[in-house]
């Protein structure tokens, strides 16, 4: 699947992701197929290219929130980044990501943990960079109160990201303005990453938004 639309609140439940990644783990074990790359390969290259273009040091600590199969981290490791952590609340996603990292020979650079990002996640050090590709979208669709979950998400993010640290988010559920409304109090916009456009009825739009936000220095 490439530029996918989220359409169902089932995507906001852990049960949904447990079923998805149990199947994807099994497929990987049987056929070696890494599974879905959410929003397509381009969504990975966009992030990696931006970090490279900004000359973000390879020693930066980078967290991928809701890492799924971990493919974004695999590409970052291949690019030379070595302090990478992927978290996901779905144990089979982490098992899949671990197997893929072993196959790709990048396990030394990537740590993986089963973590509910909306729980009591308390890393020992703050991160230089946090990444999200589709996870804030999923959190937003929680049928038991997306709005609460969204503010919990922002609170956790602010707790674990260094002042002036970058948050790079790729979303298909929210426009640039909506994301800025959600994160704008704590973050300022640094960059917008170009995503494919579509035209319909004389209007042009984007189905995926990718923004680089910078944590305001609160001290
Ligand atoms: C659309 S998938 C994207 C996966 C991955 N980022 C990618 O681009 O392939 C959303 C991911 O968020 C994870 N997720 C959703 N809510 C989460 C939470 N509260 N804590 C940790 N992971 C979560 C899901 O298990 C799933 O792996």
C-alpha cells in the first residue's frame, strides 16, 4: 500500500495492530517479506534526506514512535545513524522489526522496545529527534477518546524531546494547519517536506503531510 487513507476507528485500537503485526510477522517468517511501508518508500527517503541535508550528526539520538516494522530506522542505520530506538505497543511489531534488523545487519545501531507511548514511558535520556509516521494518526482514531489521547501524546513528546529538538511527523489524517494547531504551542515549524500532490475538480491537494517541527526552548 502506498499513500493510504485512514478511514476506520479500528485503526485506533491496539487489537487492530496486534492482528496486523501477528500476520505480518508470520508472513516475514514464511516468505521474508517485510510487510507494509506506510505512505510508501518515499516517506522514508524524505525523512532520511532531510536529516542528511541538514547535516544532523550521526551520533544524534533518534526515537521512532510506533515504529511498526522498523523500516524507517533500518534506512537511518544504513545512512550511518547509530543511536536509534524504536518503540511500539504491539509486541509482534517489535518482534518483526527485530527480525528485519537482524536480516539487514543493523541490529547494533537499533534498539527496540515494547512501549505504550501514551503510558509511563520514561527514557533515561532526552532525544535529539523524534519521528512519527502514521502513529499520531492511529492515536487520533482511538474510539475511546481521540482528543484526550492526542493531548497525552503531545505531553509525552514534550517530556522526552530535548529543547530545540526536532519532531518529524508524517500524517495522512491531518493537514499542515491542523498539525500546527495541535503542536503549535510547544513547537514551531521548521520545514515542510514535499509530498506528492493530487488534483481533483480543479483543486490541488496533498494526501500526506510531512512536517519538521522544532521544540521551543522553554528554559
Ligand atoms: C500506521 S502504523 C505505522 C507504523 C510505522 N511507523 C510505519 O511507518 O510503518 C501505526 C503504528 O503505531 C503503533 N501505535 C499506535 N498507538 C501506539 C501507542 N500508544 N504506543 C506505541 N505504539 C503505538 C501501532 O502499533 C503501529 O505500529
